[in-house]
């Protein structure tokens, strides 16, 4: 069950995606008061099942072995949870979850990885299935962008926090901030970076490209022109937190930032949101407005990470970039006629396949 040929990620995507879309008809659902047609939940789960299994049986990719070692060395009974949590310096929620799972399933790291993958993937599926106009394309973008490998096979702890918050998209659209904030605080016990979303959930509200997002862009430009001052400010803000040494440790000082190609790829949705602003305004759709603003935040954070740290700052956009995979299908469906829409789908798939090969071969050297 171990994924040994990474091309299977895409082979399954195209082969199974086509068969499921043909064999299992979509069903009507209500999305923000409108009747839409979406994949059934059962067909979506069948489609993503191999990605859950591959995440569970992964070996040697990214931080996998570190997580495996941590799991095997962790406490293994409910009576030890309190001591294990108190002995943990940061992100105590993940320690609690690890010991809880281990006390139930035993020492099987495969099952541990798979259970985490189930939660992560189901959170994504629930949101994409309901709010994306093209579930298959949203999942394709998630996999072909290598986000699937980068996060479900690597940054598992942070991505668990990301997906838990992402699952609250419906509450965010209804502006039910209190439960969203509570979920963010819970997610922050798993990975402290989740606190970043306390600001973003308010910044991303409103119409696409509103005054708040324009001020955000101005802020990004100011950061770029004053990187040293930004680093010092960040150091002052992080004093007395678990990230107090972030800007002074060796990882930050030797990090040459996120690559220009990655920044370019993840900025494309924000560009489309700008070019298609007329269609977004006419629709008045709160889903696409939220997705557009999140894509602007994504692009801005990646630009900052290009001039600062790809390891630290470059990991933050994952909290917002998943919304770009909702935005692009919507833009293609509403801003293009039938002929040009097909062309955009083909170009998008082609370009992301090129990026997938570039990332897998040139950057990671695994293809």
C-alpha cells in the first residue's frame, strides 16, 4: 500500500475521477441559499480514499520519520496523558491527541498516520464538495500543486490545525465568529501558528479587493522595502512565546526564502480574482468573495516569504491557499464562455502538471 511511484497520484486523479464523475450523478444541495449540483459524499470519499491510504503508509518523506519516532516514543496509556502534556513545552494539544490515539490503537504508526489523514482529508472534502463549483478540479489543484505531499506526508501537525479551521468555512460565511474563534484556539494547541487566523478571518470578510485587502497589499509592500525592520518587529512580537528564537536561529538566518516559481504559481488565483473582479461583484457570492480575499492573503504571504523565510513565513499561506482551489473553478465557470472555459481548464491542468514535475523532479528529486 506504500506509494512508490508518485505518478499514481495523478493517474488515479484522472482515471478514477473520470469514471466516478460519469458513473455517479451529482445531487442538488443548497449553498448559501442557492440550489447547486455537487458530487455525492460517497463518491467524493471513494475518490480520495487512496490518498488517505497512501498518507497512512508513507515512508521516508519529509518529516515522516520524525513523527513516527515521536509516536513510538510517546506515552501509551490514558493515565499518562496528564504527565505527557505537562512535559510538553509547546503544542500540547497534539501531544494529548497522540497519547490518546496510541492508548486506543496501540503502537501502530500506520494507523496513527491514517487516522490523522482521515480527519485532514474529510475536512477538505466537506468544504470542496459543498463550496467548489468543480470538486474534481479543486482536488486536482490540491494534489498537483504538491500541497497533498507537502502537508499530508510532511507537515502533518500544522496541516491538522489548518484543516480543522478550514472545516469551519460554513460558519465563517455565516459570520458566526465565536465558534470559529474557539476552533482556532483549539487548533492552536495543535500548532501555535493557527493563532494567525484570528486576524485573517476578519481581514478576508467583505467584497473581493476591498479596502482591508488593499491595505494588506500596502503592508506587504512596506515589509518588502523594510525587511530588516520587519524582522526586528517580528522578533519583538514573538518575545516570550514558543517562537521567540525564530528570527535569530540558524534556520531563519540561512534560509534563502521561497522560490520565485512557487510564489508565482500561488499568486495566479489572486491575479484571476483581480481580472475577474467584475464577475465577482455582479455575483455577490459570499463564497467567492471570501475565496478571492484569501487568495490575496496567500499571494501576499508568499511574496513576504520570498524575501524572508520560506520555512517559517512560507508555511503560513497554507491556512489560506486552500481557498484558491475554490476560487479558480468559480472564475472559469463564470468569467469565460463555453469555448474559452474548456481552454482554461486544459491550460490550468497542463501548467499544474508542469509545476508538479518541476517540484517533484527539480526541487525534491523524487521523480
